[in-house]
C-alpha cells in the first residue's frame, strides 16, 4: 500500500488532489513524530515546573484571557473548550471537504509548534484513513480566532462526542469508538486550543475550490472554442502576436489554448463576412486569462497556508518561547477567496453571454437553435436558466472580507469572515458548472447547423462523446434532463486528455 508521509516537505494543491483522488492513506514521518513529541514534552515540563501564565494553556479564552486556571483543571479546560465551541449551524459540510480538513489539521500540527500529544494526531490520522468523518456544519465561523466552530465539531469525536459518518453511515461518536475498539482521548493542556485555532475549514474549502477551478478554467476555454466555431467566429483574436504584446500571462496562455483547440478546423479557416465578433467571443483571452491569473495567485496563497502553523499560542521549544499572536486570523484566505469567487463568477458571466449570442438567429443560425421556431421554443429558456444562475453568482461574489463584526466582548474586534467567503466560493463553483453545461448544450446544438464543415479533431472527438449522452434537439422536448446530462459532462473535459 502506498502511504503519504506527513513531513516538512512542501504540500502542494496538486498533491492534495492526488491524495484525494487515489485515496492514499497518510502517516507521520519520523521527523514529524519527533517534533510533536519534543514540543509536548517541553510544554509538560513548562507547566509542571513553572508558574508562568500563558493564554489558553492556563487561562480562559477570548475576553476571559486574564482568568487563571489551576493546574488540576487544565485538562478539563481543554475539553470544555471543544464542547462549548461546537456551535455550528446550517447544512453539513460535504464529506470530501471534511476529509480535507483532517488532512490539513494533521499537516499543521506536524510542525511541532502546537503542543499536542502524538496520540491526538494519530487519532486524526486514523479518522482520515478509515473514512471516519466528523459531522461539521457550514455556518458559525468568523474566520478569525481560527475556524472555531467547525474545527470544534471536527474535534468532538476525539472525545467521544458529536456525530460522525463512517464510510457514509451516520452514527454517534460513542458508537464509532466502540465499533473501532478505541477509547475517547483525554486532552492535555493547550490541545483543545491547538485543534480549534487554525484555518483548516477555510483552507479545505479553498483547496477544493482551486482543484475544481483549474478544471473548470480549462473547460471554459474548450467550450468557448466550440462556441466560437458554432458562431462562425474569427481566429484573429487568438493570434499569438496580438496577445503577447498585452503581456498578461493568463491571456497569453488562453490564446495559445484556443489556437490549439481550433487547429485544423474547416469552420474557423473559411472566409468570414463579418469583421469583428462580440466581446464574449473576441475577448476570451482577456477575460478567461484574468481568471487564470487569479487562480494561480490563489494557489500560491493557499499553498503557503496549508504548509503553515496557524494555531495560537505558538510554541518554540528551541528558544524557550510560548508566543500568543494571531496566526489564526483568516484575512489572507478571506481576501483570496473573494478574489477567486469573482474570477470564477466572471467565467460564468461571459459564458452566458455567448449562450445569448448563439440563440439570436444571427450568422446563419436559426432563432433559438431549432429548425422550426415558433411552433418550437427551442433553446429560449436554457438561456433564462443560465442568466438566473449568473445573477446569483454575482450576488455571491460580493466580498465577505470587507465585513467584520466584533466578538468576545471586544477582545476579538476584527474578524476576516473568510469562512463565509469559502462557503460562497463553493456555491459559485457549483453554479459555474451549470452555466458552462448550458453553454455546451447550446454550442453543440448550434454547431450542427455548420455541417457538413468539420471542426478540429479534438473538438470533433469531444462532440462525438457528448452526442452519445445528449441528443440533438429536433423538436421541443423535456429539456431539464438534457441540461443535467450536459452539466455532468463538463467534469469529463479536463487537461489530462490533452497533455
């Protein structure tokens, strides 16, 4: 069995995706085990031999930071923290994101600056490897003092509290522990805080969004190329020289991909009667490219974050320091998630505009893409549906990171709202799939009116596969099932086929 060892080595978004798709088990590297044990031993010695006061280790939390807790109560303090902070509400977090939370929490604890027991980290690893996924809720985090509420729910099963899904089956944590032959853990000083302070909720959502964003960015280019063909568009906007002089990397890459997709097409090379195409076709490199650049920037920020220590206080055994600071604050992620949401919403925005152009009865295409319009409404209403979802994405793309609501009696007086940015981003991704699915539904239909001319080999091959799932529409029929099939097909358009 292949095992991924959690270590100091850089964890990339690509590696996270590989672990997710291959269902590889994880374990701590020897180096990580040593660091975790050394930090825990340092903290045990510090608490046993000194009278110093450290936030959250022997004090209360938040605005109760000046309340000193006696040594016999330090374990109870940590248990109480987890129980009292499990205040999540709303819908459950999807299972694949909960699993990412476990992975990223283990990664963050592995650096040996958090003071956790080795047994605690190993139990999180057991949860990950056995698909024991705590029930976590989408709402409740301010994205500042760590993702407190969702990480509390993630941590409850360590104590035999809360609910879990074991390979999808819902059960109590007590039932799960009994089934696995495990006992509940007793947290030591600092451990509850180490588990709850951190950005793993935002980070897990961000990693998921980025993995989908990379594929959807590619799919948007490919579907855009089909729409260009269907609309009898011009190749000029994708020429290398005109895009290179703009000097924007995402634009240059988009134009290169469009030329690659369209190479060898009879449709794109035929003489054109029109001098220019509408912006939604002509400016694909500029608009799609800007989103690509935003995605690349977001990858850099999230890769820094998932390779970081984000709990508080931070322990440095080598310099004998326990420092209370603010590494849990989600502002870097919140701003980046807002940018990412805008970038993905714009891919949907311009996609719907191409759909709108295709049904307008221009350039030899029949109105609403049916041979007998009037009797048939054809593709009139799929565009309505796309427009509705685009409008919702515009609302969701409104930034969360510009908001802040004071909490904890003024001690936590600025928060990131990054968790809201994360859950909004998730919905934007799901909506973008729908919008692109509708564009492909329209573009493939319009494309048939260009026959007997052929497109490039790549586009013809994809359309052949598409037609095995979604039929050409001769006369009005129940459209929703066809749209759903088109949306599902979007996930098959990925870079692996073209490497």
